[in-house]
């Protein structure tokens, strides 16, 4: 008779059983199936990918499998993120005339990424000229530029019909000028600026060399192009399903992985790895190898960020208590071939819980010495569900960057079943343990948290002399990690807390440098409490594009401008928010800048500033869009 793995067993025994059952080969097979649709980068094909996930999740016996639809039109916002338009094309090409021959530079049917997604459809074939960006007159022509990516407004203002570019960025030790010679970048510059009416074509670097030579010699090239399809209103698809908890199903552990992208690694690997994780957990439970978890394990797949905001605003179950999350994104890289390293992006300090220490511990135990991974600071990604307005402590696992990132060369042959086995297996163990935490596991998880906090202290001390404020901040985060375990396990971790206090006392601290702040700024920052009115990180996409670009503060994808918001709980003043948020960033805003930023947010109705004196503190709520 096979022994059942109970939650009272050690983390290591649970991890070993789950890792042994997880199949990187099966996950890779799912990557191939998803990439078959995603490579076409149009919404009908993305919908087929979502549909495949829906049927696969039903096949493996998940509960509450739902196919959801959220309206999109290029204007509507979910949170502060503008939805794209629905884009569907059937044919697109660009040809230039060299002598008597027409040379094809871009052909959607052969290389889908040779056209910018959200390019405007044309009325038949357009005959015009291709000129360099620095040409005196570009009205009614296509412009070529490759040294950098111009903003689409600049293209539009000059009256051009569209942009042709071979631009693709390099990254040290990942991609150089010698690489990526025949690849066509998946250029999503039109994603949130899809009202321009422009077309865009993405050339390979080798094609770009030829176009520069020809344009230098001739100055202008005859060209013709066509885009057949439509762009406009439609729906964004989302699929979700779960392993329902047997005792407290209203408590959820969540995996979020985005679809609607071109690559096998980015991000068919994250979706496939999650489906395989749920498959093997379901199988182990059915076979009696694992106890059914008390809490629900849920997976959600949709478009990056905006789709998840739509889900939590419009479709998430009510009265759910979120325990932990994980964001698998680009988790399958063949590290040698892709020249890539797995990065673990932790939750923001405002949401410090056991999640980061548990995931790191499982990854360390699962990865062989040859497997490369690093801890990096928080970034804005689908792990933005860590924002307290959503409230799911969610570390991210991402191979960022890789050699084939965002291109037609991000194909299944660059995905390693071995990497999927390592990362996907650790993720599956993380999901199950977080959903099964009970008293016997409390001490072991507390030790993980203590190791994690110890390393944070040691890392900070290695950079320079610790300040009193740093020590208090690290100690507070460590305490909150331990406290997050107690209500889930019914345990008292006073012993671990005393050990943490002794740890903090070991580090000699000094007073930190004092910021020179005008007295009027300090008084005003202490007078007001920001109350958030919008769910999720900010973008200013509710503003017209020209007005948005004119803003001093640009919060889109910007941790520096979003991490302070995460500390705005309806009780802290701007001054208190500055003290807390400045400890988790290398380049925090000054208090004067933060006050100005919150004033800007108030003007845009993204926060309310209420007086700190004589006002009852307001708890964080789930707000709507402005």
C-alpha cells in the first residue's frame, strides 16, 4: 500500500513527491500546442489558445472552469490600464522595388512578427515611397529608422503613413549586434497607441543593413504595402479553473500567467507550466499520494496586466481571502541557448509574507548547481496583483531577458523540458504547500522566513553601514512574514520572533543621512492621507496621449512611482509612506517629489487626499476606475 503524503510531512518530502510527478516533457507538449496559435499574433488565434486551455483544464478534472469575456475598444480602462482594440488580420506585406525587381521585406503569412500588431488595415494595396527618418519630407510616405524606436506620435505628426524599422535592443551577455540577424522583433509599440492609423513593419537586422545601403545610395525607394483585416471593438478572453479546497475553499492560492503574446517561452511556457502543475496535483490527490488541500488553488490565464485587472474587477469570486500567488512568466528557457538566467522578483515590502521565502526555498532545493537563478527587485508585471488593492502576495519567476525575446525566433525548440521540470515542479510544490499550510508545517516555514530575512540583513550590511531606519524596516518585514503564517496554521511563532529580534540586534546601526526638506513640505506631507480610488498600478492612460506624455511623472511600468502607492493604506500620511517606501528602492523620490506626485494623482482623481487630523482612518478598499 502506498503511503499518502500528508500536510504534516516535511516540506522536503512534499516537494520530492511533486517534483517526481511533474513532467517537463508534458509541459513542453503544451507549449507546442499553444505556440501553434500564439505565433499568429491575432485575436482569433489567441482565442483558440484560450479555448485550448479551457478544454485542457476540463480534461484534467479542474473545478469551476470558466471562459470569460471582457469588452475592449481601445478606450475603456480596467483600473488605470487602457484596453487595446481587437485586431484581426489575414494578409499583410511590404515590398520595395530595387531595379526591376520587387523585394519582399515583410510577409505576415511567412513571418507574422514582420508586421506590428495593431497596424491599421488599408483599403487595398498602397503605392508610395520609403524614405529615411531624416528625410526633409515624409508626408504620405513610409519612414525607415533603425537606430532607435521613435514615438508613434512623432511619426504621425510628420504625416507619414507608417514606420519601417529593424530596431531591436541588445543586453549585455544576452544579445549583441552579432545576434538576431534574421529575426523579426515582435514590436508592440502600437499596443496602447492604436488610434494612430499607422502601419508598422519589423525587419530583420540583415534586411536593415540592406535598406540603409539602398537609401544612402538612392535617397528614396518605391514601395507598396497592404494590410487586410479589421481593428476595433471586441472582447478579451480569460480562462480560469481551480482545485477547490476541501475545508476553506474561500481561501485561494492563485497562479497568473498571461497569454496574448507571440512566444513559446514568453509566455506559452508559463501557461503550460501552470496547467501541468495543476494536472499532477490533481493526479496525486486522486491516487491518494497527496491529501486534498484545505484551500483552493486557482489558475487564471488572460492578457498581461489589463486582462487580470478586468478579472479582479469584474469576475473574481466575492469574499475571497487570498493567501498567496505566483506569476510564472518565461519559465522554460534553454538557459545555455537563450543565454538567460531565471529571476525571482519578490513581492513588494508592503505585502511581505511567507510567499517569497517559501518559493526561494523550493527553488533552491529543486535547482541543480548548473541552473542559474537570481533574486531581483520588484518589477511591474502580472505580479502586480501584489498591489494591496488586489491583495495577493505574488512573487514572479521570469527569465528576463533572453536572446530570442519578443521575436519570431522564440519558438518551442528554445524551450527546455528540463528547465520546465525544475521551475514548474518548484511552482507546483509552492502552490500545494501554500494551500495546505497547517500547524505541523508552521515551524519549518518560519525557519524559511528567518533564513530569508537573515540574508536580507547580510546583503544590506554588505553594501554599507546599516541605518536605524533600515534595521527597523527589515525587522518589520521579517515580523510580518512570520505573522502571515500564524492565522493560517493556528500557531504561535513567538520563539521565531524572538530569534528575529536577536538577529536584528547583531547588526550595529547608525543614524542615516537626513534629507534636507523644507519645513512647509514636511508639514504638508504629514497633513494628508492618500486614499486610492483605482485598483492596480498606474499608467495615466486615462489621459489623451499628448497630455500623458507631457506629464512630469510617468508611472507606467515604473516601480519607483508605484511602490509608494502600495503603502497608501488609507491610514498612512504621505510622510509615513515616504519613510516606508524609500527603504525598498535604490532611487526613491524625495519627500518633495512624492508630495508633488500625490498632488498630481489627486488632480487626476487617482487618489483622494484627506486630512490626517480629525478624520477617521479609512481602510483600503477595492476601488473602481476614475
